[in-house]
C-alpha cells in the first residue's frame, strides 16, 4: 500500500543538526512532490514547503529558509529534511506528506507517522 | 496566528450533527478549494476531505464539506465517539504563495 515511513525520534542539543528521512513506497515516487509540515507541542500544523521529486527543486515557506534543507535520493525513494543550528523552538513533530493535488490545489495523502525532534541542553 | 480561522473547540453528543467552520480571505478560500484533515489523539493527520467536498476512499459519508465565499465548513452527522479528534482546514494562499492551515478545532464527543 501507499505509505511514507519516517525515521525515529531525535534528541539534539542546541546548535546541532538533524536529518530526518521519509521513505516512500507503494507508488511511483517521482510522480508526486513531497511536502513537510511542522507541529510544535500542543500546537497546530505549519506548512514548511515542498520538494519536486522530478526536478529536486525545493520550495520553502516563509519562516523556513536558511536553516532548513529538503533533499531527495530517488534511488531509494526517500526524501530528507535537514535542520541546522537547532534551537529549542525547533522542538516539534515533523511530518512528510505526498501531494496528490494540482498546482495551487494541494492536498496531502498519505502522511508519514511523524518524527519527534527534541532540542534540549 | 493562522491564516485560516477555526473555532478552537466544538462538541456534540453521539448521533448529533456538528459543523466546524473555517474562515479565510479572498487570497485563499475565496479563490481556492479547501481540504480537511483529521488528527486522532497521538497520531498523524489524515486526509478527510479534499477539493471542498470530495471524500477519499474509506471516509464515511457522515462527513461532508462545503465552501461559500471566503468560508468553508466541515459537517459531521451521526456523531460517534471515534470522531473525537482535532480537525484542520487548509488551502493554498496566493498572497503567501503557499499552503496555509487553520489553527485546528478540537472536537469532543460528550
């Protein structure tokens, strides 16, 4: 079946980096872009941007430029989110999703199970 | 502050019909379709409704969606205890050039 499986929880110190993986299976990976969303503890969903699995070109939402990098390894149908210079404010669950919609009419299905990143000294 | 506005909470008793509203602007809901996601406690969000009123396979027809002007609504009829979850609306925003979400509505089944 179509699914996205993310890497496990991470505990990092401020200033460190983290790289989260999102392994896709059950569909043609290059047929759909991968999006990322952040959910801080007890908070709502915040769209971080997306990466074209065709071109590898990432698009970052406002507030997610500079320290956030989306990347791909199409040979293993996996997308990655790397966050550098981690701050306690980056503590959140990060989700990857397949974009099944059209340009400017995006809907996300399925979602990965989420990766909890805790940043603490 | 979210670009789309949702009531923070809603409630109903089993069997009741409840609606959850999602208010936006001309740059998002006013011109773009709305999607809804359901997040059960401790789990990842799941697509519940797309393109305003289309249900993915497996979503019961107790769930329905609508959009009018700069607002959208999710209606749940025949409320069940398993519907207790957080619900999020989302749409593309032309001004922000990206996807925006509502702040979420916590639905409690009394």
